[in-house]
C-alpha cells in the first residue's frame, strides 16, 4: 500500500461543511437566483450522453469561440 510522505501527515484540510444553502438566496458564489426553464433543461438533458462523463472536456472550440467574440 502506498503511504503519504511524512510531511503530509501534518496537513489539515479545512472542511467546507456548512448548513445546506439549497433553499436560501445565494449570491456570494456566483449562483443563479432563478431556475432555468424546463425547455432549456430538457434541451441540455437531451445532449448528455454516457460518453461525456468518460472524458475530460475538449476546450478548443470554446477557446476559439471566445477568442472570436473578444
């Protein structure tokens, strides 16, 4: 079994556990404050495939689109 280096045993990771914010107004972490429309959600769901969860996103087309827009 692989064990961590000795200096890593001293590292403390702070927990982000906090009360649920699900049904509260949240504006401090860039969240949306209105739900998406059902039509929009169905459109997104129709494009999700199992293969999309198996790979890292390919960002080239996004970068090209943003670069063209900028």
